[in-house]
């Protein structure tokens, strides 16, 4: 049996905007938030690929189809006086779950955070989404009770990025 994944992860390209919007719609349905949905390819495109992009995205492909996305952007911590990476959304189609796509995307984003010398990798999770909460905690994130904000920093960030924790000294 091969350990090679049946998917690939890559930075989103212009051709991925429409499939990403479809996944965003699926996410809104899952979260019961379709009443808030205003996204269209025309609205999303300039924020990812326009003159002044404000967000970035990764997509996962399997069988030639975009089956997952992660949309993220740079934020800033005044306490750390450092930028951070904020994951706005990560969604994997139900049929593509259980293959390690979500874990691989989080690991890739944690590594990107470390490579950019950012101080934090953060995201939020709905308090009723017990599966996601358990998954994030298993990956090493702390679910902050007052904020419902997931945070990986320091040794936890290095571990999540697949790197050894910093040496004590």
C-alpha cells in the first residue's frame, strides 16, 4: 500500500476562483449561514488576484477537481509586535474527508507562518462544531474559551509545521 496521498495542495490560481466560491457556498450551508452569503467569483477575484490582493488561498485537488480550500491573510499582533497568519476558512468537501487533506493544509499553513517569521497562526471555530474543535486540538491548537480563537505559537507552531520545537536554553 502506498503512502502517497491521492491529492495535491497548491496556491490558488485565477482558474480556482469559481470552484472556491462553490466550496464557500457548501461551507455556508454546513454552518447554516447562507443568509450571510454574498460571495461571487466577481467579488472574490480582486481580493485574491487584483491590483492590491488582501488574501491568499490554497486549494487541494483530487482527481482533477478542487475538493478543498483554505483562505488566509496577514494580521498583526500588537502584543508580539509581529505579523501573524489568520485562516479565515478551511473547507474540505465531505466526500474528500478522511484522507488527510485538512491536516496537510493546516501543516502547510503553519510552515508558511514559520517561514515568514510570523508570531502566530490563528483561526476561529464555531463552538458547536465539536468535530472541528477536536481536530484542531489534536493538531496542537489551543481553543481559547473566551474568544473561540485557535492559536498555534512557539513550539506548538513549530510542531504543527513539522519542525522540531525550539531548544530550551
